[in-house]
C-alpha cells in the first residue's frame, strides 16, 4: 500500500518536473528570439572594429552563420505572427453561430445546457449571453488593455525580426515585410507604404518575383500615398513582367488594360490571352478540391446596393424593377429596418426547435452555405456575401438529419443495402423536405464537409433522394457514377442518365456536367448549348470558363469571317474575365476589403480602400464602384450653399471620376449618370468653359437614357432641354424625356408631374412673350408625342404593325404563354403532359428556392400573429388594405396628387394673407407710436401698469 502511494507520488513529481521543464524551454526560446537582434548587432559592431584593427580570419563571421541566423529569425517571426493573427480576431460573431463539437469537451460538460442547445433552455442562454455582451462589454477593461499592449509588443517583435532576417539576406522575410507593411493584418501593425515599396523593389530586383513586380506596377499606376509619381509606362512594363512570371493578378490587370485601352491601344486578342492565363489558374485551383470542385467564394457586394443604389431607393437603376429583388438591395432594406442576421437566426432556431420542418430545412441551408442568401443556380453555385454568417456544417447536418429521419429513421450497416423496408418509415406518403435534405447530406459525405468523407454513405443519401426525383440527388449520383467514386460503380451511361434527369429540372450544374461530357468528345456546338443554358439557370464559374474556351477556338480558327472572329474574341474575353474574377480563392481582395470596411475603424476603412483600389486595377467592377462611391464628391444636396457639409477635393474627385468612368464602361448605368453629374458640376474635370462641360454631361446622360432603364437620366435630359443647358432649348423634347422618365419608373410620378406643370407654365410664358414652338395645352401632333404615344399611333394607322404582337409591352404571363407554342422539335405522345409537369415544377421550385429568407420569415410571423389572435388581425385598417380595393389605388394616384398640390397652394395663399395682415398691423403700430401723446397730468399714460390702479381707486 505504501509502495503504491510512493510510486504515485513520484510519478506526480516527475510529471510536474517535465511540465516545468517544457515551460522553461518555451520561455527560453522566446527570450532567445527577442535577443537575436541585439546579439547580431553587437557581433556586427565587433566585426567592424576587427576589420579596422586587424584582418584576422578568426574575427570574420562565416556566411553560413548569416544564413542560419536569417532563417532562424524568419521562422520565429512567422511563428509569432501566426499566433498573433490567430489570437487577434478583428470580426467576431455571436457565440451561437460558432458552436463547438461535443467531442472537444469533457463528458461532464456535455451534459450541461449550452448556447448551441436546442429548446427553450438553449434559447434562454443565447439571449442571456447577448444581453451580457451588450451591457458589460461596452468599455475596455484593464485586462483587455494589457492584452493590447502585449500584442503591440509582439507586432514590433515581428517587424524587427523580419527586418533582421531581410538584412541577413533572407528574401522570404523581405517579401513578408513588404506585404505586412502594405496590408497590415490588424491595428497593431503599422501601415507603411514607403517601406512596402522599397521592400518590393529590392525583392523584385534580386529575385524577379512576379508578385513583387505586380505590386510595383500598382504603385506606378495609381501613385498610392505619393510614394512614386504616376507613370503608366512603368506600370504597364511591370505588369507585363509580372504576368509573364505567372502572377494571376497581373494577368488580370494586363488583360483589363488591353481590353479597355488604358495607357495602351485596345487589343482584344492580347486581352483574351492574358485573361485566359488567369482563368486557367482559377480552374486549376477549382479542380484541386473535392468531387465537384472547391466551394466557390462569396459573391462581392456593392456598397451602393446596400443604400438602394448610388442615388438611393427608387431613383437608382440598381433598386428599380427586377433589380429591386437582388439580395444586396433586400439586405440593405432589412438592415435599414433594424433587422440583423442574429435576430433572424434566433427566430429560425426557435421555430425549428418547435418542430417546424420548413424552418429546419432553411436553417440547415443557411448554416451549410454560410449565408442568408443563396445564388439561384443550385448548391454548387455558391452564396451571396451580403448575407454572410459563420459556416457550420455540424449544425447543418443536425437539422438535415432531423428532417431526413422522418422518412428514413435509421441507416443500414452497409450503406449500399439501404433499400430494405426496415430502413424506411411506414405510412409516409409525402416526404416533404426530406429529399432535399438527403441531397445536402449526400453532398457533405461526398465532399467530406463536417463529416468523414464516405462515398458509399453519399451514394446512399443520393439514392434515397433520387427515389423522390430530387434534382440535386440525381446530379450527385451522376458524379459518383461518372468518376467511379464507389468501387465498381463507374458507368458513364448511368451518369449521363442521372445528369439528364437533373438537367430536365433546370439544375445549372447538371447542364454543366453534360456540357463537359460533350466538350471532351469534341462536340463543341452541343457543349456550347448546354453551357449557355447553364448560365441562364445560374451557373457562375465552370460554364463561363468552357464557353470562353469554345469562343477562343473559334477566334483562332482560320477561315471564319473577320467580324465573326471579332465577336468571338469579345465573348471570350468577357467569359474569361467572369471566370477569373469568380475564382479568387488565393487572393480574395473584395471579401477582405468588405470585412475591413465593416469593422468601422479608420484603419479598417483605409485597408478597404487600398484593397478595392488594387482590385479595381485588375478590372473588378464592384471594386471600381465601391471605391468611387466612398470617394464620391457629389453626395450633398447642399453642395451649392454655404451649408455644404463637405469640402470638395479636386484630387479625390479626379480619382472618383476615373473609377466612375471605368465602372460605367462595364455597363453600370448609375455610374454612367454619375459621370454626367461630375461633368455638369465640374468635379474632377479639366478647367474648361461651362458650356463645353454641359455638352459632355448631356452626352453622358443621353448614353444612359438610351438604355431605357434610367429614369433619372431621362429626367436630367428633360431638365437640360427645358433650360437650354448643354443642348438647344426645346420644350417638346423636354416633355418627351419627362414622359419617358415616368414610363420607365412609375415611382417618379410626383417629380415628373411637378416638372410638367412648371414646363407648361414656362412654355405658356414663353408663348405670351412672342416665343415660338411652345407646347400645346389642348392637342398633340406626332413629333411632340412621347415614344409610347407615337408607337400607339403607329399601330392605329399601320395595319401591319397592329397585327404584330408588341413584345415590349406584353405582360409577363402572356409572353410565357406565347412562347410555349413555339415549335421546339419532334412531338410524341405524352409530351404535352411532360411539359405541363415541367412548368408546374418550375413554378414550385421558384417559390421554394428563390424566396427571400428575411421576407419569408416576416410573412410567416405576421401570419402566425393573425392566426393566433382571437378576433383576427390586430390592425383592422391594415388588414383591409392588405385585402381588397387594390385596383383602385392606381386610379386614385392622380387625384391624390392633385389634392396634395391644391392643399399646398391653399396653405401658400393663407401664409401670404397672414403675412400681409401682420405687415399692416406693424405699420399701424409704428404710425401710432409716432403721434404726440396728450398731457394727462398725474394720470398714467396708456400702457403704464399704474393706470389700472387709478381705475380701481376711482
């Protein structure tokens, strides 16, 4: 008994001694790293003194020692930097969005309720945590300040060690120092563009590194931080060297310059060559991932879309018409209403825990894709960055299994033998969300996402969902059969059969897989048809890449007409550009810039602007638009008054105008209108007469108006024609553009109405003073009508045009009905029924998969509140508005507007009359004060308080 206790005691002391020794070793290693610079400097001083006094070979430090010391310092710096960047989290999420697996906790703690738990206890814990963080985490404690100081010292240590290693000849340390100086990972590192430039220049001159040359080109192209003057010739030279060296960013920048003619002549074949190199690198990276390729990065977000567009909701093209249902616009409206993703997830989890399977499925999708919003092309098409949350495969698997177990309660020991009735629930006639959940579970097992990669389990779940005709499951089975992922299960015919079934349900990835099959067989025409269909259904990467390859072959094939080759070149550049910009796994500048901007700090905004600038040089339209938007000098409505909140900087305006122009050249209509604004107000443009600037502004407005989507451009042109600024004064053209603005956007009815009233009044005044070509109040002729009025008149006069259907004004439902009667190939018995089933599935799928999660949750909440009430909706007036009488709203809009105008006129008249009465009373008072007062003796004069006392006494 005693020997056993002594042995245990010795073992405990031995373990304690080993732990102390390990801690001492780590501390000693850290102290050694901190003393590296001092010891090296001392040895360098000693060497210099020895050289001055003696040339003994024993005092010369060998070159091998310098290399060893440089490597040691570099490794220590990288180790410290890794720990520092891992510890310092710039952007934190709610605790419940990043749950820890139970396997990482002791078994005792797994029995306790946690923030990731289900049911009311888990919800209460999450709410308590959020309240605690909001109440008690407002200020910095002494502990956090101490940690900040410690991280500041570590940042200095990293920079010091990198500089030492670079001085000793380590080129990796020199590049790391340059990159850290230009893109500091957090606020503890300084932003030093001059040090970054000098380090990149030295690194490029010694090693010829392509990335260093690419950043040197950026400095010369932009003159960033005034480190070097702008020199587009040197920028083009460095970009060429970097692109030849294989740098993807330089290839994109060079391709964009040849495509747009920036500091060089436009050359489409050269642009296609450089963009092809960048797209090839992106595709190679994509194929290095699991079956189906790497998960696509988040789509970038335009800051202006979150505000409803450059000109705000309604006035911008970005938020009118069909553009108003884009995720970025809807997310901006949700944020403006005070809704947060954390609150939305809380509501989804609450309902999912109550057994609502639709909430559980949508919650699983959100956790799987890491975003509130998914793209429309299926699972493989990625997700929207605007709805980003913490991706959590464990949570996604939990909710998908919760749904799937209602149909398949257990799994067999051998996943390939799952079709027995013992593994299916009895009496289930409607699978609900189970097939779709099976598709996600199969994909997770096939790709090893959150679970151990198991192709047999993936095949089991895909086959389960395919029994209910789920398109994602058929596509997954096609991948397994095509690639032979399961041993003995490779069959191209079965793969094509499953791909065809999924493609029949309009899945973009299935069309891509079919197109790749025909592309490999050399059937490029048929492959191109599949790829084009995939793009129409939402494919955002592979279809663009292969279509670009097909157009490149057409461009380089001799024998085609020159116009055809030029068109193929333009298409190839466009598709290569889209593929290269989508595949940015290694250097996602837009994603990093968005996170830095959302931090809300000055350093974060500086880093965001810098990364947008680098991406803008590479041709990213979103980066160009974001950079122009944050630097916009034309945001203030009070710009022409002394109350203007900003002072216009011409240098900043020139940079903003450059980015507006580049964004407009990539078909951003709001940016095109913005360019016209800059020329109209004279921001960032050369000094020239106003009349010349106004003429240029009118041309930009006309280019935007020709697209027939910008009501603001139409209104601006109407105002310029009305006032004769930049264009000849013409009341008829002014009215035509005002009318067209209202036709494009019905929300502009009030400003257009007021403008038309003023225009008619001005035209009448012009006619009364002897002017000609005024507007007619009671009649129209053809050249004074709007475009739609002239089109209607033409249909009434011309019988041929009357018989042709007007495809521009036909309602959407009628257009689809006419399209279904087109001859689309040979007919067979049963084809009509198949087409009907396909159209019905298309409508159902659009309802299920394209709904806005925020709006869907809001409608469900409102429906539940009305259903649970004893007497119906709480607000009966609101219920009446939501019910009937909707058709009368459009008919009464004009009367309501005229009533408002009449009320404004009445108020103006009353104010005028009251002002006249007040003025008359003031004159009477002044006249009365100017009269001589009568001599009343001891009696007080009028207005004296003592006069009342005299009256009382009397």
